[in-house]
C-alpha cells in the first residue's frame, strides 16, 4: 500500500509527526509520496533526506497513492477532499488540532493504524456530498460540499430573506442571518453550533438549519436526500455570501438562485474496526463525563 502524505503546512505541530512517520515508513519499507508543500517544508527544515524529489500536488497523490494521510484538523481534511476533487482515493485524517470529527486518528496511534491498514483491518465510509448549482447575473456554475453550504449576510449586513422550495413546493421564507444546508457529516460542524441536529453519517438526509432566525417558530428540518432544494435571494438589500465547506464562492448583491441536491460522488474516509460514531460523540463532546 502506498501512502500519500499531505497536511496543514502552516502548523508548526505538523513537522515532528510527519518526519517521525516518514522515517518509520522507510524503516518498514513502505512506499509513500508527498504533497509538494510538505516536501518543500521538510527541505526548509533540513530534512531533505525524508523528502523525495518526486513530490506532487494533492490531486496527483490521488492517482499515485492507495490512501491519503491528511495531517491537521477537520478543516485540513475538507481542504484535502476538495483538492482530490471527485477521485475515490480514501482519506485518513490525522488530528494535530483540537476537536476532530473527521480527523479522528491521534498522532500516537499512527504507526499502529498503518499496521492495521497493511493487514487489511479497516473499512471505507462513503460520505454523502451535496452539489450546488449557482445561478446569478454574473453566470452559472457548480460546486460541492462535504459538510455544508452556508448562505448568509456579508460583513455587518442585517438579516437576509431566503425563499426555499423543496421539489418545487414552497417550504419557508427565512428571515435570518443565513441558512445552512448540511450533510450528515456536516451535522457536527456549523449546523450543530446553530442548533441543528446530530445525524449519523450513514443517514441519507439533507439538513436545513437557519442561522439566528427572526421568527422563534422557525426550526431546523431534515429532508430525505432525494429532495432538490432551491434557495432564492430575490432582491437582497445587502451583500451576501455563499460558502462551501468554509470557502467563499460568491459575494454578491445581485439576485441568486441556488439549487442543492445530493452529488453523484462521495468522499471516502478510512475507518478502523474499533471506531464508532457514538464513541466519537462521547469522546469529542464529553457525553457522560462527570465533574470531579
């Protein structure tokens, strides 16, 4: 098995674990390839012997590696997933940040984890992805998100009005700071902080979570994943933004129509036999913990 190594090169905490891992992989005779930015960072730190000259962009790693090791937090894993595009190469998230639902392998577990991968003791979770078609006076384009799309006001702008239809049927006109359209994977991200439900990753649903709605009766709603959601900002009084997995794609003041549906591709994550979503919730959210 060939391992593709990438990560958040802005974090000082990256280099120790990566250099230790690469030395171990060489010792074990396990092949690997590096993201160009990681290779450059190793050379800058006098570790050129660990950085082969055939470093690659992350998208190329998808063709050369059997598994991508993404060092960082959940944001780094999202960045890695988008860099891979629609390639099916599975990703293993290695946590060097704080709270990680996607990057859920700790650095101290890494060598034992790779031994399990070499023994075939792992599974692939195929995570649902949302696709969005953006129609605005500036043009039409398509993007996708593993966690969520967020449609909201820009800067100090006030509330925005968002008309939402589901399969062509009116659902609601949201008057709020914004609207989150999330996958089950994204249910533990921004949607959770806005009061949305936690949904197990294998559920086929789309979650609509309003951000600070003006009407107290407005609540999140969970839709089956075969639904097509249309969100329209007809005459915005202020600028608004559309973000996919935290990356801004549109900052406009013109009318916008957004059509969101389940994408055809998935993002594939490596999971170990003992990893369980409910155990992750208990650990990351400290459910059942007692104050002592």
